[in-house]
């Protein structure tokens, strides 16, 4: 019986030792996703077709990876660096969208291979 108990003890030691060998998730570098703020026009605001929009992207965003789609339609952007860090992004709503609610959907890559997304909803007038 003592041999059987010792055998279990060694098996548990081996299993525990193997699981600790991989380390914890806190030892890996954390992912800092790009953040998007200062949405203009404000969420749920009614705007005219073809109106301009803008937002701010955090400093850890790669500016050449910022993409915006309005109701699934890709939109041309102007990205400029801000003095206080980050980027100011602006664009224009498609003139073909009228009388609908549309989501301005943002995607971008950041440092450490992190992907960020955001956006807001607006109403486009007739």
C-alpha cells in the first residue's frame, strides 16, 4: 500500500511540474488595442448625405491600416498626426446613402499585432 501511495505522489509531482513549465499568461506581453474617440458628428445625430465625419485614433495605431466603412461601403480617409499624440481621421459619407441609419465602422492594427475596431451610428437624412 505504501508503494501505491508513493506512486501517486510521484505522478502528481510530474503532472504539476509539467503544467508550471509553461508559465502564466501574465508573463506574456499584453495587447494594447487601438482606441477611437471624439466622434463627429455625435452618435445618433441626423446628418445630410455627403456630410463629413471625423474621429481620433490613439497613438499606438498604425495610420496606414485605418479603414472605415459606412454601411459596408469603403470610404476614403485623410489621416493627420496630432500634436498631443495619436491621429485625427476625417472622411465623407457616401452621397448615395439617404434616409437610412448607417454605422461608421472603424478597423485598424496597432502595436504588438493587436487589432482594434470601433464606430458609431448616425442617421442620414433624405
